[in-house]
């Protein structure tokens, strides 16, 4: 390898003139501006398509260059020496594509100056990052490999359940996500089948067509038997239409209830709980104290000066937390996070408000806040349990936990309602009523899953 111009094999076929800043091809004597390894490689590639006597020489040179295009340098700390390792351009492009995939980086790496400097040091001083076209091509190749691997994996599975939802970005673009859940060798797995743009109106018909297309891509359109979605009307309609799309050509349904005959639709329990909470938070007896909290949070979170002073007061009192949470209607349990942090910092906030002459919560309102946290906390725990990831919470995730979790919530709320010091009777009544309405009748799958779950063998299930 010619190390004079940076260690790339390309320079075995080019001469560089520093005075004129030009590179000359040794094969065809063509001159190019600058000392750019990638441009010279492009010249060799163009030469392979030229119908002249040098075509085969250009082709042989190109194959030679691509076999060991760059040199990767690694320092051996033990022997204080530099170890060199040849790395093809194709391999480097694949690694850069993985860098884009795992880090969710832009396809145009040319704007990543830090990455460019790193590769210039490790690989070649004249090395330039590949174009978005090359990275897109490699990313698509990895996607094809992923589709093949997932399809082969799902071919060994009898049934799958899917979860799906639609999200709208800040740019007002709709995206639909689709996960496949299945068991294999008594282990549970989740695979993301797609997160893609969904254009046009988000009607039930359009959603069902997108899901059907994705299921057919992975050859699992006849294996889907359960869907989990939110309670939006378009999602409910999409599940009904999906059943007709996937199984309309079936001559007859199996008699066994648990065989795949129709797609069963289950509403997301965590989402249902949040809808109950959202409705209960509109009760007048709660709105007053929450409005006072929101006003205080708006002042503390939006003012840089207030943030600095609050942080200083926390340091003086040796309090490690100082960040104020803001409420977001689409983020689960955000109201609890907001009032919980306010209550944790109540002493510091009181001092700050007194120093600034700002209205703060009254003693009775701080007491109400404590009671509100006590009511909402179990609901937040159940929401997190039912929506937990398999890897993070393997013992809490699953349909089998829905029945017992809701029953425990109802018992806890009824106990709080019976207490004489309870200051939010209407709020608790609204929560109880909402949970009863949404969970009074559950799908047979929920009960079957609980009966099959070893954790519930010793529990009397007659209460529901």
C-alpha cells in the first residue's frame, strides 16, 4: 500500500502534484483537481464503463482498491505501538450505516464534522464521508437482512399478537407503529415490524390496509389472532376490518375457540386507566388546587432566574433534586409527576415565594396535594406495570395482570373513600365509576391468561 499519500491503495494508480494540486491517473493520464481518494476511486469506476483499451485495466485497479481501500490504525497500549489493519470501503460504509441505525443519525454524515475528524485520524487524512445515497443504500441492505431474519423467525411461530398506535410529529406527519409479540420456548419476544408514514386520513379502512400490508410482508397475516390498541373509534373499526381482510377467504372457522378463527381486539388497559384519570381530574374539587399548581409551575419552569435561585436554595438545604416537572396532556402520569415534585420541594418553594412576594399554595392546599398524590400513586404504579417492557419488568408484564391489578385499585380507592379525612370524595367516586365501566367485563383471554399464570395459583379468583 502506498503510504505516501495517506495509505490508500488508490494512490498506486495516481500521481499527485502538490504545486498544481492535481492528481493524474497512471492508466489513462486523466487529470483531476485536488487530492481526494474518493474522487479518484470514482474515476476508476467511470473507467470501467468506457469502451476503450483501458477498460479492463481500470476494472482490475478498482477491484484492487476496493479490497483494501483504507487503513485503520489502533494503538496497542501494552507495547506502545501502532497496529494497522486493512479495511475495505464497503465494510467501512456498512459500519457507518450501523452507526446511523443505532444512533438514529442523519443519513447525510457529511455534516458530522466530529465523525469526519475521527475517521481522518484513524483511516486516512484525505478520507471523506460517503454521500447520503451510499449510506441509504447500505441502510436498505440492512433492512432487507432484518426482514429476512424476522420472517424466518416468525415462520417458526404459531400465533402472534400485535400492538399498534398512530403518532403525529411536530411537522404534522402521521406515523404508525406495529409490534409483534410471541412466545417461543417459554420465552416472550417483541419485534418492531415497522414504524412508517401513514398518509391521508387516518380512517379505520386506511389503518387496516396498512397493517394488513405489513403483516403480509412478514408472512404472518394468517397468524395474527390478537390486537391491542387504544380505544379510538378508528382503531376499533380498523381491527374489525382487519379480521375481514385476513380471514375473509377462509371456508370455515376451526371449532376450537383458541385456534385462529377471528382476530380478537383488546383495548390497551394502561390507556384506559389514563382516560379514567383524565376525566376524574376535571372534577371541580380537584381543578382548583391543580390550577394553583400549574400557575406556580409555569413561573418556576419558564424563568431562568427562578430556576437558578431554586437550585441555589436546594443546594443550601442539601436537596439533590431541583428540576420542576411540567404537565403534558399526552404524557401518562404527568400530573402526578408535577404535583409530586412540587410537594417534594415545598419547603424550598415556600422560601422562594416569600423572598419574591409571589403567591404560593396555602397550608390546606399542600394538604390536599398530599392526599391527591396518595390517590394517584397506585394508578401510576399499575399503569407502569401494565405498560412495562419485557426486558425491564419480565415479572410484571402481561395480560394476566390486568384483572388482579384493577381489582386491587378498586379496593384501594374504596378504602381511601371510607376514610373520614378524605377531602376528594367526588374525585375518588369518579375514578371508581370509570374503572368499573371500562373493566367490568373483560375478554376471555384476560381470564384465561390469569388462570394459566403460575403466580395466581394460590389466589381466589371468585371476586371477579
